[in-house]
């Protein structure tokens, strides 16, 4: 493992000058450039010295929007598992979808010279990650590409799962199907909305604009919008929510309105967080392979660090049918009265 002395020797400067560069103190731009070049060439990680971590525990930074969303909690778990399997520690940065926090965390990770960064941060821009890429720190984005940057990207096939969800509901004779998306500023939600509309049309159902809503990715968003949808006349007989947290809110909104899921209204989520299999009724949802995505993100960082070739994956999604979806109530009523 290279030391600060090796860097100084390689750059042809004193150890004190390397230390000044590392601590962000004033040095001539040409000197800074020489030191940074040497650091990159030797793959020197100064954090181990400053934090007294000479036990060889290099660190990967993980930037996520919401640690209280079980999807991201699960992702962090799987990233951590895979990282520690390879002897790496994880520095978890929770941004609360605040662009300033997101920028400050990226700066912190940059300054700490972490071994690599995994970013599930929809607000990050190419400008934010440029210095990181230039320094040669591997950076892997999950789901959201930073426009204009060539950071590695792990993509999720949002359309496949959404189309399966729509087909499943149509197969249960639902025609009045609503979709509550997460924020449409995020490409994953645009993809899910697009797939929803496309599949409805392919099945000969024209999407009803009143049934297309946008909300936050939070439980409360799912609850409030479902409450509104259930007060429409006619109300939808099935609702797809942008994530499982929103779907939990939707199931409670239906319950509070005195409706039963799925007898009165079918509900589908997206993600397959652990609680989806534990709720009552158990939630039908579009599964994302959170475990595989987390592990693959770590492996990509490590391959880049070792300068080995990488292949950027697209992870599939899959509908998991549980108890929150059932036959459309209108069809059952019609059948009972012999219409
Ligand atoms: O619940 C978190 C959601 O935000 C997931 O659906 C994920 O894909 C993300 O964008």
C-alpha cells in the first residue's frame, strides 16, 4: 500500500507539500497537478492515514436519497454485505433529496479520497461528479444517469414490470386503472408512466387523465392521492403506486374509507421491499432485485479500481402476485345480477 512518502517521491515534492494538497491548502496549481497525478498513479488513499485506519480498510461511499425508505435501507444492507466481503467499509450518506446535501456529501467523499462512490442520487449533475471522475475515483450511478457524464450506470428495466402489472390487472377484468407515480422529474417515473400508458393502449383501454397522478415517493403521498382517487365517480377499481411505501399508504386509505383490498379495489406497488410480503393483505408488487443491484454496484467499483473491463448491466423487474389484487368488483357484481 503506497504511503505519503511514495507520493512525494513520485511527484518530486516534499511530504509537507503533499499534505498541503490533501488538506486543501494553497499550493501552486502546477504542484497540485503533479501531486494529484502521483496520487492517481499510485492509487494512494490518504483517508487511511488521517483517520488512523492503517488496518487497510478502504472505504466506498454510498449516496442515497432517503434512509427511511426501506428500499434504500435494503440497498445499503446489500452494498455493505458485498463491500465487507471484499474488505471494504461503507460510508453511508443520506441526502433527503436535498440538492445541497447531495453536493456536500459528494465533496466530502471526494476529499476523503474514498476507493469508489455508488450514487443513487437523482439530483446529481455531471458537474458535481466531474472532479471525482477526473481524479480517477470510480463512480457508479444506479438508475439515474447524470446528464453529460460518462460515469458507469446500472439500469433498471422499469417498463417490463409496469407492463406486467397492467396486464395482470386487465386479466382480472379491471378497466378503470389508476397510476400514482413518484416525482416525474425523475426518469424512472417517466419510464413507468410511459410503459403504463403504452400497455393500457395496447390492451384497448384509453388512459383516463383523472386516474394519472404524481406524488412524492412517501407513504403520505400514496395515502392522500388514493383517498382522492377513491372519491371520484366513477372511482378506479385498481391502483398502481410508484413504490411499495406509497402502496402501503394506498391500502390504508382504502381501509379508512371502509373499502376492502382487493374485493373493492386492487392495489399494486413497485420495489418488493421486505414489508411487502408481511402486510395485510400481502402486497402484489413489481420486484426490483435490490440485492443484486447493490452487490453489482460494489463489484463495478472494484473492477474499475483494479482497472479491469466492466460490462454495464440492466436489471430486470418482475411482477410478484400476492393478495392485494383480485377480480374487478364491477364484473363480479354484473355476474351476480346476471347482466
Ligand atoms: O422506493 C424508492 C423508489 O425510488 C424505487 O422505486 C426506486 O426505483 C427509486 O427510484
